[in-house]
């Protein structure tokens, strides 16, 4: 303690006082503050200093933006005791958002590319379009989903399952619709390639705007896209408020997908795989370093 103030309280004074002279002696201290001096007027004033990447201006003081404040400090969760977890996937048509009834599914291990040894099979979606998957905490594999007149889908759990969970609006799509979307984005689909769709989320667990996607496993025919007002775009710099985007025309097999925000900071890199003429679905949350 410094004269009745804790170290944390002094740090608080330094943040809000901006100009401070602290003289410390045994059992006493004094503080001179220029209360009129401001660090910033707008967010860009803060970001002029590389040390304040992503900071925002709050009442004249540069403070970490809570939206992305966790990017340098995300910790891997400790190992959890295996226990049952119930996952409800809400299957919807990508274009109309209508429920899809009667989809079938299998639960597969992460490295079982062909799902040759399914952990569960014969799952069927109900009349509400809900597909219920019974698994365990820590599961990081995928659910293989098939629905009439829709491209086959693979949903990877990222991060691994932590408990009961509802996954809203898993968007299954007809191949002709994807072809039209690719055409609107100025690209065609390459036969026997696969595609990734994901939702990006920020440190507060909200759909994240401004996340750009890329894969080092792509080539000249591979293209990131973003949903901008529900219309796919390859010219948008990143996700809109929906957080939705993806990558088309990836070669079948293992791939990685990386997300970054506008100032270049890494949100995370996800390892998964794609199959020919299929959609791989997942979510991107800030990842541990």
C-alpha cells in the first residue's frame, strides 16, 4: 500500500490522470495531476501508437477495446472431466432460412476423414429442423450431415464441446445455389473441390465484424467470401455484423483457415478438412497462442 492506496489504485490514477507526478516517501505520498490533458479525442488517436493496437478512446483515455482485448491473453481451457453433452443443431436452408426436416447424420472422430468408424449413426432431424447429437465434453470431431437436395455438410466442433449447446442456423445449401453465389462473387465452382463456411466471433462471444479469412492451402482458384447483407462478396474486406464468411474451391483434404482483424492481429487458425463437392462448417473464436 502507498499512503493508503493499493498499487492497483495508483495504476488507475495513472490511466485516468494522464499527467502525474508521484513522490513516495516513508508513510506518505503526494500526487499532482493535470486534469485537463487528454490522451485522445477519437479512436485513431490511440492507434497512432503501435503499443495501443486496437485501443479505443473512452472519455479522453485510450483503453483496450473489449471486443478484441483478449487476443493476446486467450488461455487454453484445462482438461475437463468427460461427461455427457447434448448438442442441438438447428438445420436451415441458407437462402430461405426455412427449417430442414429429416436430415440424417453421423458423429465422427476428427481424423476419420471418411467416417469409416462412426461414433454414432442413424441420427435424424425432427420436425423443427433440430438435429440432436449426444456426445461428451471435450469432443472435437465432426458431424456429417446429409439432407435431401442439399450438398453434404461436415460440421466441426471448434472449440471442443464444453457442455450442452444449441447451434443456431446451420445453413445447408443446394449446389445450384452455391454456383449462383459463386457467380455473384465473380467466381465459378471448381469440380471436385470443397468449401468452408464459418461464423466468426469476438472476445465477448458476439458475431464479429471485420474478420478477414484466408487459407495457406489455397491456390489461384481459391477465394475467400463474406456475407454482406446476406449477399456473398469477394470484394468486401471482411465479415459484416453477421460474422459470416468462408472460402470456396479448396482442394480436398486437410486445410487450415486463418482469421485476422483489420489491424493485422490474429484471431485464430483452425485445422479441418474438406471433401469434394461438400461444405465444411465451423466457428472461429479467438484462439490461445
